C-alpha cells in the first residue's frame, strides 16, 4: 500500500518536472527545442543521488555559488576544446549539476549554446529556475536528444559517478547524438592521480555521502571510444586547480578550506566554523594535492593543485 502511494507521488512529481522542462524550452529556447529535443519524458534511472537534497546537494551548491570562478582554469580549457564562433554551436553538458559550466561560460563570454543535463531532479529544478536550457536524463540514455543534433558533448566533473559497466552505453549515446565531426570531450581524473588518492583517503572517509567511485583508465577509455567509431582520439593532462583570491593569506586559505569542505560535504571532519576543521582540511590538501599561495595582482592567490585527464574524439 505504502509502495503504491510512493509510486503515485513519484509519478505526480515526474509529470510536474517534465512540464517545467518543456515549458522552459517552449517559452525560452524554442529553436533549440525544435533542433535537439525529441520529447521530454522522465529518466528510466533513479533521480535521487548524492546530489539530492538528502545527499550533499545543498552543500555542493554552497561551494559553486560562493566561488563561481574557482574552477575557471579547467573550464576555460574545456570550452576551448569546444570552440566555436556562434550560438548555433550547441553542446550538451551531460553531468551538468546546477549549470555551473553554463553559468561560468556566460561570465567568460563563451559564444556557444550549452544545454545542461543532469539525472538529479534537485539539480534540474535549480537549473530550470534560472531558465537555462535543461534536460533530465542519465548519461547512458539520452532519450530526449535527437540523433545527430549536437556539435559537442561534454562529460565533465562527474563522469566517475556513472558505474563503470554503464560507461560504454554513455559513449554510444554521445556518438549517437553528435553530428558528423562533432566533438566529444571527457574530463575526469586518472585512477593513479593524486586527486583520486584524495577522494579515497579523505572524501570517502569524511564526506556525508562517501566517495567510492572508479575513475578513469586512459588506455581502456581510448580503446572503448575507438571501438564505438570515434576518430582523432587524443588524451592529455590539463591543469584544473581550485583557485581563490583574497586580501590576506588567512582569508585566502579560509576560502580554500571552505570550498573543499562544502564541495565534498566533509562534515565528518568537524564544524567548518571551528578553525581546527579548516586546519585539518588544509593539512590534508597540502599532504596529498599541494597548495601554493602567492601575491598576484595585489592580492593573495591560493591554488590547490589538480591535474585532470581529458580525452577527446570526433564523430
Ligand atoms: C560533481 S557534480 C558536477 C556538476 C557540475 N558539472 C559542476 O561542475 O559543478 C556531478 C553531477 O553529475 C550528476 N550525475 C550523476 N550520475 C549521473 C548520470 N548517470 N547521468 C547524468 N548526470 C549524473 C550528479 O547528479 C551531479 O549533479
């Protein structure tokens, strides 16, 4: 009986969110809708996850809203790989969260059009509120997107959340929705990277949601992409540091500690308002990733080292 009620309320909610997504497209992005969208229906996978309100969704939003430029370096590199001169160049940001990349792209005057996708209904609702073009799908089933309708497809800052046995279907979906010569860009961290060590030794231990995911093997991923039919496959390492600025050293280190705390919801370390928690976070970062503080343009700049793996290919 309880199951039936839950199923019914889930259906009511799904219908509501689908209507919001459609209405946003029809009112604000009609040409994009006609070009890229088949029909809007709910995903066939669970739509609550670590990024839901009961997970670390709110905490994650705090970090990205308070520090829109913290990942500017990495995002600039990714957007440069999806370069274009006009708004007709359409990309799908598949693990898009609250449209962090689309929001930053706007601040950076990126000219292309970004559709933000996510599986989490919570993230989708947030993105829609600000009228960004939004879809609600799982990376391995882009059922709302038309065949051969996109110029670019981005898997960034989240591809490791897709279980390893479902990744091949996600690459196939990326291939399906790209136009001929369209660009696929995958950004994550290699299994051997210090960031993955940080996820394992710190985030998985102290985050409210844990962080036990398999990241990426460069050769294996390139082989999978080749098998699907992608050409010009290249892999590279890019700098993807978290970067902060402030008037003094204490403030800039405080910003860095808070960002890491909220991004990964490290509440098991302690209360972020307690200076001891900030020190523990900064120590963990220094030990595994490395931190650099210097004076830059009359301000203190703090960089937390991250090196991401990027693999690209064309259809
Ligand atoms: C770390 S967040 C990154 C969000 C955003 N790209 C950013 O840079 O801030 C990862 C996102 O991937 C989403 N996600 C997880 N599994 C997914 C799947 N199978 N399909 C689509 N999105 C998924 C999560 O809901 C979450 O919003």
